[in-house]
C-alpha cells in the first residue's frame, strides 16, 4: 500500500505541474478570463512549500518533481562498527576502499617504527657479497624503502632516514666504520636520498606517487639515479679520504654502491608506492601460477647450465616480465620484478657466484626492470584511457536520456493540453449551470458528460505514451550465463577497481544456457552490481566485496545472484525496495530495480532482494535451455 500511495502522490504532483505549465501558456478556447483554468487556491496548493520537518524531507523524484513527505532514511546506523572506530582514530575523510597510505598517514610514530624495523630487516636480508665489511652490496632494497617513505608520507619523516642506516649498521654489522666516518656517511645518505625524494614532490614536476603516468615514472628513475650517483661517489670519497679503502678501489666501490642502490629503487620503490596508493593488486589465478612457474624455470635454466651460458640465458627473464606487464600493467609488473629479484639473489647465493658476477647480474636486472616498468606504465595508461572513454560515453548516454526525457515531457504537455483545457471549460460550465436559479441540470449533466469524455481522452493519451516508451520486443536466444556475467563485469569492473571493491564470479559448470535477451539481462546484472557498489561506498566499507553466482534452480530455471557484504536493505523501504520511486539515494529516481523487475518478469522469471546477516542478496531466475530444447 505504501508503494501505491507513493506512486500516486508522485504521479499526481507531476501531472499537476505539467498541467499548470501547459495551461498557463495556452491561449485557451475562449476569452482571457476563461483561459485561467486553475483558481488561486489551486495554484497556492501546488506552489506551497511543505512545512519543515527534521524527520521528513523533500525528495526529488521523476523529472525533478518535488515529492513532499517521502522520508529519507538515516544510513548512519548501518555503517559498520569498524568504520566508526576508524573515524574515532582520526580518519574522518577516509573513503570506501581508500588506499593504505590514507589509513596510515596519521600514525606518525607507527609509520616511523615500521620503516625502521623494515629497513633493518631488508638490510640484513640483502647483506650479500659486500665490499669488505661495510654495507656496500649489489642489492639495497632499503634504499628504495627510504625513497618510498618520503614520497608517501612527506618530509616530516626525514629524521628517520638518518636513524635507520645508523641502527642497521649497529645491528647488522656492529658499526664497521669509526663513529665519525659512520655519522658522515649516514648524513650523506640521508640528505642525498631525502632531498631527492622531496625534490620529486615539488609541484613543478607534477609527480604522482601512484605512478599513474609515464612522466611520474620517468622523473622517479631520473632523479633517483642522479641522487644515487652523487651519494655513491660521496660515500666512496669519504672512505678514500679516511684511508678505509684504497684509492684504486674508488671506482669499484662507487659502481657497486650505485648498482645496488639503483636496483633497490627501481624494483622496490614502485612496488611499495603501488601497494600503498592502489586499492587492488592482480588476484591469484592460473595465469599468475603459470608465470611464476616460468620464472622458476628461467632461474633453473640460468644457473643450472654451465657458467659460460649464464649471462646469455639471463634474457629468458624478459619473457615473463613482458607477459606480466602486458597482462597486468604496472601493478603486476612491479610485483613480478620483486619476485624475480628475490629469486635471483637466492639463486646467486645457492650457486656461490663471485661478487663481480653478482654486480653484472644486477646490471642486467636493472635493464630488465626498466623495460618491464616502461611497458607496464604504458599498458596501465592505455587501460586508464579506455576507462575514461567509457565514462565519457556513459556521460553522453546520460545526456541523451535527459534530452529524451525532456522531449517526452514536451510530448506529454502537448498531448494533454487540449483535453485538460476542455475539461476545465466543461467543469466551469457545469458549475455555472448548477449555480443558476433554478439550476440548469440538463446543461450541467451535458457538461459533466463531456468532461468525462475528455478525462478518458487524457487517460488514453497517457497510456499511449506509456506504451511508446515501454521496452520493445524481446529477442531471446540461448545465452551462456558465464558470458552474461563476464560482459557485465567487464563494463563495471574499472569502476569497482576505482572504488576498491572486490568482485568475485562463480558460475557452476552444470549451469545450462538461458533463454533471454542478452543485452537486457546484462543491463539487469549491471544495475544490481552498481547498486551493491553504491551501498558499499555509502556504508564506508573499505573491505567491500561483491559476489556474482550462477546456479541451477528448481523448475528448470537458472538463478543468478548478486551478493554484497554491505549494510543490507534499509528498514524504511522494507518490502518496497523493488517498487517504482523507492530509493535511498539522494539523487536517485527509484526506477532501476523496478525496470529490472519488469525485464525479468518479461522473460518469465522473478526478481527478489533480501537482507542477510552478511549484507544484501539480489537474485533472479531465467528459463534454462536444455539440450533437448536446443536440439529441437
């Protein structure tokens, strides 16, 4: 009943406004006094603003008509307790699925200590083939971590860049240098890398810490390489001036330090930046397992043959790196390069390579990393461009729909203008006939009868227009459920990724094809997924997840379910969630689910929405096409 009352209220208000707009501009069929069909009290009733009420607010409905008295639900009580706790900790501006850097930006001490522990751990792990006893090695991932710290959290963490190397030398190497030399080396390292990272954050460079553009990646590699060269030369020069290394070792020490720090930045810094700024990484799949197997085979091929062929066989690693970059973009290739680097160092240690060979391998790894990052950023940019193009196309489609709605409103105004004008005239004639003394009942009856005819005519016009805009004929065919789900996810997948919402599809192998109009069913699935995503975003879920399932249901039908872990159906809607004009969105029309139900029912199925203890589940059924039907 509430649904019917809401629809009647919306329709009556919309029709009244259309009538007022059209009749006001009409010339009428009689004199100027006769053309004013609405009395002053009617105009006052139509234009009066509803009384303010804190619990009941106006809702804009179809075509922007203000519908007074429709209560907007308060969704605050649906927000998960974890989100409330995060706000109490200071994350008021954290959006759904926000990047990790946003959720950690207020924890200064925790971030600093985490960096310190990670720096020491990475220094200890990568302390292989050092020059003498100090920390000049062919691989220094801790340098990449230092760059990432400043790029992510800013210059406030500069002091940690001085503390971390000093503590690492104390714990890992027991301070191999004299204290004065140690402090000088730490100062050169901290100032060099900290200043380079701060330079990258200068607005003139337009650096994006999520590495979303080629220019950001190019600036990172260029400025990092320049600062690493200066720091490496300064480090080696200090050691030479204090007599710790011989002057003829200057070039070797500088080159080893340069290669180690550069590969640490190229491999580790992009990986950390993407982990902390992007919401999603490529999911584990059979393809990822195949790539990992190819990397392991490459390591075995490089270090399992004779030493004479090892450097030539190293180029085998270009195959998995290019594969990862093309398939998964920058996000995937950074992870792949980190895995290859770790595997390479482990294989070098197990094969007991000499220090000179390790530096040569790391030089090749630098070229491999630069190639993979370049391809990965190009692929990511192309996908981002395609996503933006899809958004623009969607915007054009929405603009077209608005224009169509405007034309439809103009058609309604034009078609019902004359019947409404005639109704007003006949009603006034009947009123005057009744007010005569004695009343002219015959004239009043005739005018009333003519008014009824015009009312029926207006109703027929509205019904005809409704039939005109109704969905066209359904062209059904046998369509695979997997195809329907995949097409819908492909359209809305980038938006889910942008919001940080996971999407999992599961279609049973024994699910038969369905008899449906593929395009319309894809739109239904897309609408249900969009509603779930908007509910998760509105609830502030940073662990939002949507599951799309396809199973064989009873009575020879297939059931498709779209589930989420959101707040569930708003109690204020109750059983009216699928009804027309029922919505909890500030700018929603409340027509999406209603139209989806019409599509499903036209296919002979049923659409249902229910709340569960884990969120909301929307499901619908479609007739299945069995092998006997297909053969026939």
